[in-house]
């Protein structure tokens, strides 16, 4: 609904854009504010959303999952079915979803790894020996 004001194409992508944009903008803000734990929390949440998006992408052909929508669900469109169909990529829905899911897991692991490394280095700088 929010992005529908900017046209049907951006309206179709709007749910995913908003789902990814909010934690990404929060992460950017918290990085700028030098709040590493809060930054990592938001960055982790950003990448976690990729898993949910991938699940919905993988359902583009089967259209089995219930749709989250406003108004009458009988008239709702499956966003990723429409997106992949318009791009001629519907037959690759599960492949694209697997790539997005993998990137999401890699991003989450990178966030945890970055925070752990930062914590270990900070501990080492205080004179505590690394294990």
C-alpha cells in the first residue's frame, strides 16, 4: 500500500523493499552512531529478512503459502509470482530463492563473526590474552 503511490511496479516490490529497507537504514544509522552491538543486531535482522523473502520467492509457482494482504484475500496477488512472471524468471523461482537464502545466511554469519572478532580484539587490547 505504501509504495503503490509510486506506480504498480514499485508497489509490487514495496513489501520486500520495506522489509529490507527498515533494518538496513537502522543499521546504517547505528553504524554512524558507533553503536556496534546495535548495528549488528539490525544488520543481522536485515539478512534474516532475506530468509523470509526467499521462502516467499520459492512459493512463486506453487502459490501454496497464505498471502499477507490488506482487503479481500481472494483478490490478492502473489507478489513474487507477478515479479518473476514479468521478468520471465518464474521457472527459476526456487533457484533464485536458494541463492537469496544462502546470501541471507552468509550475511547473518558475517554479522556474528564481525561482532565476535571485534569483541576478541577489544579484549586483547585491554591486556587479556586471546584463547
